[in-house]
C-alpha cells in the first residue's frame, strides 16, 4: 500500500495515512465498463453493416433498397 502525507490547511505535516487501494479498484472497474461498452458498440456496428450489405444483395441495388425502406416506413 502506498503511503501519502496528510497536510492541514496551514501547510504543516499532520501524519501519514495509507491508501486503501479503492482508487485503483474504481479506476479498473470503470476501465472495464468502458471497454465492455466500446466492444458492444463495435459488435452492433458490424452487425448493422452486415445487415445493410445483406439488404443490398437481396435487392437489385441501393436505390431499390432505399425505395423499399421508405415504402415500409410510410406504409405505402
């Protein structure tokens, strides 16, 4: 454990206190959470691109895909 100095408002040395390691635990947890979110976002992006490519392959072209999308959204 790391020792840090405790200093009061006047600037005098009051004593030493030991860090509990909670800072490193919370930093590691937030790094893991951020990594998990970024990984899931990348997987969703890859899935979306794969669906778009599949839709273009199924239709005759991009314009036919866009026309079919607007027809589905507008209900025509």
